[in-house]
């Protein structure tokens, strides 16, 4: 019976996860880092426990010290190590040898993510006795300890999945390898210290004053589910990028991101209900609109990448799926339109504020304007299907318009009095939706129509080039 159970577990375990965990505990860096943290934690406990100080918050200070030590490995070392190994395997073509086996791209990505999670959980098990000791020293409760460790675990999950995604970009070449290194370095230096600062400085009453009624429990579970969906999106997109060029498709990633976007909007309004009923601190509608705009901005960043990718094959799915979720500029444009309408209309029906509709029009018109011109300029060149050329044109157009916006807002103290037609062509108008976007209203359609016109001109140019090439 035991042999059968062991065999069943061996068949179900992810082989990449097993390999990464085994190799991780053989690395000198991880072992030395873990040993150093445990020794420092023991030294800190001995200093506090055997001192004559009767300070009431000894346990709280010791746990904060322990949390910082743990965060140094969980936020700086483990996610970066897993992402670096993936990038090195892609750069050295080792990953091509792995994909020859029966292992799928999803197995490779999810295995690395699972290995990082297991390393974090084992590290939590190592510091468990010290966490109990901090409670015994006084000044901190069990609920505070558990909540902070859970928040740290969720932050590590989000960060690990994001780094795996960013380092998967190396599959497109050396330039993207440098880009992935830059993204990893900047995000590590910004995200990891921010998480540690928040976890250490968050007031204890945030954890102790929460009443665990049915609504609060559902709210917490909903946010946990939302974070897991976002992590799944990062991993799903990374797995799609690892697929062979001839069969690569992003429709699974698009569906996952759309689900995460809708769940984020629902979470924003659910947070407002909870804050107004439990803590008597409801969000204003401007706060809600800003959060929805932030969710849309993240959604549009990924959509810009998908719009640059030229499809290599047709999806063998229903016509509706191919129409909205297949690769290429125009399918992505339809996908962005439907997604924006879904989010904005949901916000409108929940808040009954018609101004949200104009915010959606501004976002979609900006997307059409920049991508349409970039699509047209790429069509004029010698490589009308190159994703990197499209992205460079897109980046150049965005930088130019942002610089113009900065000049206008810097040297004109009465920028709000400028004609609305000028504001609709400035991406920085988003900084004050009331003065710049909502007053423009119908003028927001001009960038939309211009972008669509350039896109259709670019499509005509590509059609003529393909027709001449066939002759």
C-alpha cells in the first residue's frame, strides 16, 4: 500500500519542481544565507531574552527583526534565483533540450514557481520556533504574526511569478535578455524594500481589529483568489512565450487577464462596501475611478505587447474565439474594445456615474491612436511583420507625446484652459480626469478615429506588399 502511494505521488509531482528544490538545497548561496539568518535570529533572541530590559514590545521588535531577515531571502534571493536559472537556460539553449521531452511549457514554468513556493514554506518552518518565541516575549499577538507571514507569502508569490514572466522575454533574443535583466533589477530594488517597509510599519490594530464575520471572511478569500488569478496569468503568459514560434498563441493569457481585470473591478467596489460598513471610511468615487484606471493601465500594457505579435497560425477553435482571442493587431484591438467596455460598463452600473464612460473612451482612443500609427509606420518599412520595430515605433511615439505634455504642463500655468482637442492627444491628461478628460468628452473620439484610419492604411499597404510578393 505504501509503495502504491509513493508511486502515485511520484507520478503526480512536477519533475521540474523536484529538480529545482533538490538543486536549491545544494546551492552554497542558499545554504549560507539560510544559516546566516538562523544564526542572526538566535543571536537576537539571546540578546533580548537575557537582557534586564523589561520593555513590553520586546516580542514585537524581535519579530520585526526576524521578518526583515526572512524577507531578505524570500524577496531578494529565492525569486531572483529561480528567474535567473530560467533565463540562463533560455540563453544557453538548454531549455530546447528540455522541451524535446514530454514536458510542456506550462510544466516548466509552474514547476519553477512551485519550487520557489516550497522553499519559502520550508524557510517559514525554520523560523517557526523563533516566531513562537517572539510571541512569548510579549508585545505581539498570534494573529499579527500569522497575518504578516501570509502577506509576505502572497507578496513572494506575486513577485516570483512576475520575475518568471519577465525573464521569459529572453526567448526573443539578446536585446530582450538585457531588458529582462533590467526589469528584474529595478523591480527587485523597488518592490522588495517596499513590501518589507509596509509589513514592518503596518499598525497592529489593522490585524487585531478585524471582525471575522461572514462578509469579512468572504472578502479575504476573494482577495486571495484574485491574487492567485494574477499569479496564474503571469505563469500562463510565460508558458505561452516558451512555446515554439510556429505554435505560439496567447489566447489563454488573454482570457486569464480579462478574468483578472473583471475580478479587480469587483474587488474595488467590494472594498468600498467593506470600508464603509466596517471601518466607516468609504472610498470616494475619485478613488474608485483612480483604482479602475490603474487596473486598465496594467491591462493595456500587456495588450500593447500582444498587438505587436504577428500570428504564425490560425486557432483551431470556434469563430468567436478566433475573432477576439487570436493573435495580431486587429484581433487584439477587438479584444481590448470588448474588455474596456466590460470594465467601464460594470463600473457605470455599480456607481451610476456617467463620467466613467468618458474615461473608458479616453483609454481606448489612446490605445487606437498610438498602436494605429505604429502599425502604419511598421507597414511602411522593410519588415512589416517585425514585433520589435512595432514596439520601437510605439515607444518613440509615446516618449514624444509625453515630452510635449510635460512641456505644455510645465510652461503653461493655465493648462486647463487650453482647447480640449489638445488634451486628448496628451497621455498625461490622465493625471486629472476631471479637468482634462471629462471636459473633453466627444473630443476623445478624434484620436480613436485617427488611429483606426492609420491602422487600416497600414493594413492596405501590407496587403499590397503581400500581393506583389506572390506575383
